[in-house]
């Protein structure tokens, strides 16, 4: 039998929830989503989102101690590692989460491609996803430069070479854009303001379109509907449960990054030495390294441009109504070929000796 106290507590909790829901509309999160939305393959985007939140929070803390000028940048990183409160651990969480987010972004892209979830009416969301991929890569590149060790210094050298290749269109990336303001400071602004703002706007658009079109059905169910069968189920779970599951994976990600940070500090290389080139880029850029060896610096510009352009055309080239991989053999074969080539380039780059590519010392 319920006691008077439990009844009062229940009534108070109901009134509190009603008051909050009236103002924030949280009950709207209980809209139905298909049961498969809670599978790991369909929750990778949510894991990425929570990873970005972790990076945002740790980045705010790190920004309190960072000096974005060449004379003090690396020294401020050393201060974060050795003297700032929890600096080494928080920097480690920031770094390792960034690497995991890159993996989940790529896996999410691969799942969408494999299941044909980019097809009508989700073409716009595919393009937004490519924008988020570009934003993530931009954050990783600028973060590499901000360390201002030898790796970061050489990465900035490639940034300046890209500006030269772009000519007048690369003015913002050029050191001549603002002679009295070091380019390191501009890349810092890109890292903490421009790219996060762009990413936030893209995420808002992404979430709105997911809400508009719903989470894509399983390919086999979608194909049965094309062949005249029953329409795919739209329920079975709720977005609130989906959100809780995403948050759970986000906490696991945070715990894993924290555990790794307690064992392995985020790397910081030696002070930059002008006139030499002896490092390789981080793993997410490493497949481009052999292309730079074979075709020169221009490959760093045109290979990604060609890659993103090809990905952007996928929804408009694959016009078949079917989504199952077995009914899209050509597109699945093309995707596997591209993944195999990137994997081969990555392994080749890992095994080669670093080569000098930048023409002039900065």
C-alpha cells in the first residue's frame, strides 16, 4: 500500500514534470522511432554528437591556458601538460576523443552508404553529412597546427602551400592576409569559432531533416515496400529512449578517453625547427601522403576536392529505388574499391620514410 509520503512525492514529481514540459516541450521527444534505431550502426551519429560535446567542453578549459602566438604557443601547451589543473588529463580526453570522433564519423558515413540511406528524400542530409565530415577534418587539422611542435609547424607549411596553389582564392589562408596578425592566431580562431559555428549550424540542419524524414528503414524492409509489400514500421521505440542510449554510449566514450588519457598523454613533439621536414601527418590525413610523394603538393588540394565531389554526386547517380547492398552491386563494389585504395595508401604511408615536400622554409 502506498504511503501518504510516497503519494505526495509522486504528485510533486508529476507537477514538476508538467511545469517543465509545459515550458520546454520535452514530451515531444517521445515521438516514435523504429526499433532498429537503437542498434549500434544507427547510433553512430549520436555517438559522434556526444563526442563533439566532450571536445567542446574540454576545449573551453584548454583555451583558458593557450596562447595563439608562435612565440608562446608550444610553451603554453607544455604549461597545460605540467602545471594547469588537470591539464594533461583534459588535453588527453580532448585529443583521444577527437580521434574516436573521426572514426565514428567515417563509420557513420560507411553505414549510410552501405544501407543506401542517402536516397530520396535524404539527399540534402547526405550533403550536410559531407559538410560535417569536412568540418571535422578542419578541426583536426587546425588542432594539429595549434600544438606548434614540429608536426604542427610542418602542417602549417602545407597550409601556406595550399594558399599559393589557390591563388587569389586562398587569400584567407595566406600569411599576407594580415601581416601584423600571425596566421597561427587565425587558425586558432578557425578552430574555436569558425569551424564550431559551421558545425553547429550543420548539425541543426541535420537534426531537423532527421526529424522531418525520420530514421531510415532497414534496407530489406524498404525494398519490400518498393516491390509492393507492407510499408516499413515507423515505431517500436521512442526518440527519448534513442537519446538515452546515445547518451549512454557518450558516457562510455568519455570513460574510455579518460582511461586512455591516464595511461597515454596526448603527444607533443619537439620545438619546431625551420627548414626541415621530418614528420608525417596524423592518420586521418595519411592516405594523402603517398599522393603528395608521387604527384606533388597539388595532390593535397585536388585529391580531397575530387573525393568530396564524387561523394556529393552519389545520391544523384544511384537513382535505383532499392537500398539493399545485394541490389546495388555496382555502387557497393565502387565503395569497397575506394575503401581498399584508402587502406592501401594508409599502410603504404605508414611504412615509408618521411619525405620533404615544402619548397621553402617558413
